[in-house]
C-alpha cells in the first residue's frame, strides 16, 4: 500500500470481520468493504456509501456474478497462460451454479440466483475487482479493444478463436480426487 499509492482494495465485508475492518481503518479511502446482498430490485448494481457509510459498497451478488460470467463469455475478461496457471481459478468458478427461482403458486420463473457448492473465493475476488473497475477506472463495460492475448493463451488464440474443452477440466478434477495428496 505504501509502495503503490494509487492501489485500491475492495474487500469482502462478510469474510474476516476483524482483519478487513482493521485494514480499512489503516488505509481510509483506499480500502472499501463490499457487502454482497441478494436481489436488491434496484437499477444500480453497486451503491457506494456516503457520509457515515463511506468506505462501504453494497453490491447485488447475483447480478455482479452474472456480469462477470457474461464478460468472460464475450471475451471481455480474458484468461491467459496455461491450463495449470488458472486451473484453481476455474475450479472456484465451477463451484458456482445458476439456479432458477420459481413462484411456488404459479411455477413461473421469478428470477435467478447463483449458489455455491464449494470454494468460490477467486470467483468472488474477480467480482470485487469488477466493482472496483466500475468505480475507480470508470469502466462500466470492459472495452473490447483490449490488446490481443499472447500466443500462449490457453483459451483465446491470437486470431480470437477459442480452444476450450470443458471435459479436460472435469477429467482433471476427477484425477485430483483420485490422487489426493493426503493419501501419499
């Protein structure tokens, strides 16, 4: 924080309660506590605290996850490197599932929510990054004219074609379940 004077942190307010608040107190105006809520029924994706609530941001959890997923799909957020470089990251995203919410009387779809069935820390860290980008970089939408990915990118080739086989990841997950390091 001392070395990078423009560094900003968006920190999960529901995680480490004492540590995150102490970090925020040490760096006021640079560390913001992010409160993830359910469906807020508002147009704003994020509401930044003012006055007594300065230093906090309330975000619709389901919509920010969906925004990040949509931006990954449209190649606005790019993943570079080899499979091993980002396999753990993919596992966290794979722990999230989109579920339909139905009206119990009519059985009509009322909306969607994202539920987790495992570790999702890196996925939510991406969502916090995205919230910070909306506020501090002025980027409401990730711009498509980003530099082309490096040729060693696993998912996106320099010609913008995608080489991705999800079965490879599921196979790797099964391999890791079979060869647990604690068994060695």
